[in-house]
């Protein structure tokens, strides 16, 4: 059995989603819902073409891992803690006590924030709304 956990990577306040090229490691952003409906991107810096899921940033991946761990392992630890709580006891005069105490959150979410880029562009060919550093050569959707 392979349970699946769905994790959303949300766009920034302007609706842009950060992308990072697997090959050159350069960062750019696209606005989901603009441009073409395709399952690949073309890096605007080095022209690497790859599946959309190859362009997640390291920060997005770390965020997704932390959410997956919290969703999958967190409930197991909660149940274990409840089981241990049932063992709490003390003698009549309180000479011997068994208490279970936990502190802190074992599974913290690693939040991230998309970077601010200097150039916003709308592709004349396909309408993709994107944000980049400086100058680039190709649209991440249509390659023009």
C-alpha cells in the first residue's frame, strides 16, 4: 500500500509560483493559469526543457517534505503519546509518580517565501505571465 499525501505549493501574493532550473539552478517565476496548458517548462536562461515537476525550488521541496512528515508521522506520535498517558499513575501518598510530558513540536513546517525578481514579462506568443532576473532568451511555456 502506497498512501498518497497531497501538498499544495501556493503562489506568492502576486500569483506567481517560483521555479528553479534543474540544470543551471537559475530562479524564475510563472503565473499559473496564464500561458499554455502544458506539462513541461523551458528554462528562460539556459533553454533546458523538462517536466513541470523538475522545476520545484529547493525551498518548496523542503516545505513539502516537512508537511508530508507532519501529516504521516505526526499522528503516529500523537497516538503513542496518548498510549503513554494511560500509564500515568501514582501511589496513594504520591511517593512514586509516573508522568508523561512532551515539549515542543517534533515536526515543524519549513516555510518558504518566493523571491522578488526585477523583470515582469508577458509572452507575446502564448500569454504566459512570468518574472525573471535581468534578460532572458525564451518563454518557459512556448519557447519563443
